[in-house]
C-alpha cells in the first residue's frame, strides 16, 4: 500500500507541475493526469486480460486437449482454495515461461508455453502452476495491473512534457500566465527535472512491488504443493534456457514467472529488475528445512538473504500453521511429454492426423488441397 501510494504521489506531483508549466494552473494539470490515468485504468481493468492473452498469442484448451496440465491446474486450484477454475491457455513457443491474468479469481486465466510443457516433469510443472495460481489468489494480477497503469501514465505524461518543453524551447515557448518570467523559468526547470526523474522513480517502485509479490507467490507455491524442490528445480531449468519468448513485451514482463528477456543465446541473468534473482529464489526454496509453510519460507529467506529480515506479510505469518513435505511423484518420461505437447500443437493449429496402416501418423496442414497423401515410410496412399 505504501509503495502504490508513492507511485500515485509521483503521478500527482508530475500532474501538478504539468499544470503550472502549460496550463497556468496546477488544477488543470492534475485533472489531465487523473483523466489519463482513469481512462487507462478502465481499459486495463475491463480488457487487460484479453489484451495480454492476445498479445502473447495464447490459445485456450479444455481438459481433453491436455489432461495432465488440466489435472495439475485443478489440483492447485483446490490446494489454493480458489472458488473458480481458471481458464487454461497454451502459447506455441519453445521458450519456457508462464503467467496468470484476470482482474479477479472469477475471470482468471493461466497460460504456459509449449516449451514449458515439454521440459518440466510433473512436480516442476506443479510448482510453476502453484506459483501462478498464488498470484491469482493473492490478487497480484490486479495489483500489478494497477501499478503498471500508474507507471504507464507517468511515462506518458513525462513524454508529453518533454515534447512540449523541447518544441516550446525551439519555437518561442508559451507565454507565462502567472507571475514573473523568473518564476515560470523555475517551474519549467523543476518540471524538466521531474520528467526525467519521475519515470525512473516510478519504475523502481514498480519493480519493488513486483519483487515482493514474487517472493509471496514462491512461498504460496511451496505451501500448495508441499514440495518446494519442484518449483526450485523448475526455476533452475527456466534460468538455464537460452531461448527468449517471442511474444515478450517490456510492459508485461513482470507478469511472467521469470523475466522473459535475456541476451541472445545466453541464459537468464540474476540481474533482473522485475523479479528477484533466480539463484536466490532457488536457495530460499531449498533452505526451507522440514516444512512448507509461510513461516518456513520466511525463516529460509532471513537465512539466505543478505539483508536478513522478513519478506512475508505479517497477516500471512499470523495464520501460518505447520505444513509437512511430501515425496516426489511419478512422472511421464521426456519423450512422452514431447509427444503429448507436439500432438496438442498440431491440433491447435488445425492440422489433420492420418493414421497409416504401417503405424505412421501423418500431419496434414489445414491448407493442403489434395484428396490424398502418400506415406513417406511405406508408400501407401491415404485418402483425406
């Protein structure tokens, strides 16, 4: 609440000086700032999830499309206490990542990449899904959406001020409507400093909020799964991947389980502003000892984190009870996971499957015009 209030304060401050510099009245700038923020918030609140899913090119699936994933989401929905089953989406991308979206649990969705389904075993996938459903349960999606809109409004107004000051300086500027010219110059100087510093300050606050909620989601996932090693192992795999998500967007990066941006051909770095260092997150999860409660996570954080202290909200720790660990679960083999995921991707892209008598499965693209197809293995002609 303090961090969000600080972001709102930055918005009001920049609106105040916008009004003094260009409208001759602080009230005019405040009205403009609040109006822009209100419109952007309304769009994000009512259509943000649809925009996010469309930008990521995610496609909705049902239980029969991928029973294993659906079952895991259902398990985590029950463990987290969510009343509604989230919609499940797949992103056809070899990169490994996942995100949750939706302004409330009733409209929630969780999306995972095909690369994640292929490379994670059941316990690891359960840890990732638990993390994403924790964001839904803890209302982090709504929180980060509102913070993202605040940040976007601050950046937009700062850009507008820079544009106006630049063109005003080149072509004579505008006449000061209040007081002496010296006072107007001071206001412009302060406004110039604000338009440079405000977006930086707001972005730092936004990153601080994002990191806090990532720790809480990790702790929640450990509690839901009762197996912190699952998420720890999944994070290691995500960190070592050298493939960048094709649909990644800077504005939406904090919504993913790990920062989707990385240097080409290199693994993810610990120096991620939107998320805590992955290596630190893994060490905390593996230092939880004999329990999977919020208190166990908080003790592990204090032991691993250089600054010590607590990262869990006091309300979560107050109601924390002992949560025992479980053992690893049996899982499908790597080849089975790859085949399961690739078959789903073929179906989602409207490919037809022809089962040849020799046992070969032929994948026929939707725009294939011929009436039959020849099997490359046995030469048999198969009608479509």
